[in-house]
C-alpha cells in the first residue's frame, strides 16, 4: 500500500543532483522461496538508469550477498542457523559475486556501466582509506558510472563491521556529499509506533529534525527478519544523513517504480529534512558506532 498524504508536490526533490538509493535483502527476494526477484531487480536498474539519463549522479547500496550465497551453496535452514561467522562470510563471498553478475547483466542491457565498491568501518575511520574511497567515488561519478555498494561482509569481523546497509548508505551519502538518500524498505515510512502490532500507530509524513524521541520510536520496531535493518538502523541513518546535509526519504519498495514518483516530488514515504550541522563529525560518529 502506498500512502500519499496530499496532492501537492515536494518541488525541491526534482532538483536533487546526487542520489544514494538503498535496497534491502527483503525487497530483493521472493518471500516464499528466498530466491531473487528478477522483476524487481530489473525495474530497479531501469529506474536508476533513467535517473542517470537525466544527468543525475546515482549510487546504489544493495544487500543480498549473504542471502544469495546461502541459496547458491544450498545450505539448509538448520545449517544456516548453526552457521558461525565463517559460514556467513563464505556465503557472502559467493553471493556478492553472483549478485554483481546479475546487476551487471541488467545494467549492460541499458548500456550503463556499473562498478562495485565494498566497504567496512575501516574505510571510513582510517584517514587514508577514507580519502581513497572518496576519490574512487568521485572518479566513478565523473565517468558517469553507477557505483554499487555493499559492506565487505567477507572480511568484516565485529571490530570493523558497520553491520547494516541503512547505516552504510547514510555514510556513503556523507562521503560523497550526496543531497538525497532514499531508503527502500518493506514499510511505508516512519510511524509513531510499530504499525504491525499497534493499529493506532500514526504515519509521519515529514520529520523536520531527528530527535531522541524519533530514535526511540525506531528502537520499538524490529523490522523484517531477512535483512539487518529495522527502524532502529533507519533512524541512525536519518541522523547521519540529515546531519551531513542530505534529505532522506524512507519509502515502500513493494513497487520499485516509487523511485520516479519520489523524484517527481510526490509526497510518498517519510521525508527527513537536511540539517547541515557543521558540528557533526561523521568519522567520530562512525568510530563510536557499536553493532
Ligand atoms: N551486507 C549484508 C548482505 O549483503 C546485508 C546487510 C543488511 O541487510 O543491512 O547480505
């Protein structure tokens, strides 16, 4: 269900120049089988290419490495649950390559060059790594390439793990100075409480400034069980993205064409307004993130 609160338009969204779009595993898989939803991937890629064709810089943050790897290797449910970190990391190694193969194939159909960037917390916290990553993003975007980002799950042990792609996408937004972050999720946006358990929960159309109350609202919801991102991580993302000066929108991925509707300025999802807080130090914030 797509919630549209009113018919007037968020005009300023049309002028966004550099957009980070994050999609989670639960949005890319068929619920029943856990297999990839190629139709959704196809529509996603088409939407991204179309934004690129409008002259906008586009970055995709996608998960799915571990989920795709598990499927490819054919682990059963018990083995998956018993799986320690090494198993997950092996799955990610297989799955990330597969995921990219599929993305590359679809991007190529639209004559669009795509690249892979895998990151960990170290990429941000370490000054050399951060500068290098930043340069790479800049060059790729100058070349008109669409970077496809994920956490480097194969090497990210707990000391250097970011842990979820909501946070990662906000970090990428800060690193690349993007002006809009779109989090595609299995929920319409932010509610005052978890709408799955509380029918009284009210939808929030705009968040002028992320407050401790919003962070608290996020903590109450656990989100889906496929990806790692519930509302909690989305609020962390909102905190980072708005403080580095980007607007952020949470919107429902049930119909991926929501991307162009959002970019047309239609009032869908929850908009978190940019703060541009010069006192916010993203590197310090990331350093202190605990997963
Ligand atoms: N990086 C993980 C993966 O690709 C997922 C993280 C997330 O879902 O937030 O499997």
